[in-house]
C-alpha cells in the first residue's frame, strides 16, 4: 500500500508525526475534507501519478495535526501516524472488550 506524505515534499523543522498523511491509492480528490480543516492546510490538486485525476495535498506548515480531516474522509485516506483507521479499530475493540469484562451484568 502506498503512502503519500505531503506529495513527497521535504519539510525540515516540522515533526512529520504531527502532520496528516495520505493513502495515495485511496484518495479520489472528492474534496470533502478540505472545508473541515480549521487551518486551511488542505488543497485539491492534480494527481501527478494519475493524469486527469485529482488528489488532496497537505500544506505541512499549516497542518496542526488535529485529526479532524481524518474523521471526515469517507475513503479512510487520511491518517495521523499511530492513529491509522486500523489502529483506531483495534483501540475500540479493546475498549469494548474491557467494558464488557467489567460490566456487572
Ligand atoms: S482525503 Fe478523502 S475526503 Fe479528502 S479528497 Fe481525498 S478521498 Fe476526499
Ligand atoms: S490534521 Fe487538522 S490541521 Fe491537519 S490537515 Fe487535517 S484538519 Fe487540517
């Protein structure tokens, strides 16, 4: 599975763990995430790997790593490192299992 980290740009001085990452194979450029970003860090641009298609681009210096956009993407194309959709599902499963174990009923 391929990841696109801010269109492969280098951004020295910024912790890459705190910038949203993109699953480049999942994003179809629908733009649903763009207006949810409080810092206007997201932009839809031509997908240089798929002529005629678009993809979201992250402006790394504007991204604050809040994760709001991740929650809005219907394709699960956005994620913060350590907070991937797979990790979130694992956390939720564990929390539900623990809650069931501790339930008095
Ligand atoms: S990241 Fe998700 S919501 Fe944003 S443009 Fe891509 S597919 Fe659409
Ligand atoms: S993580 Fe927050 S600041 Fe960064 S692009 Fe997404 S909504 Fe914007």
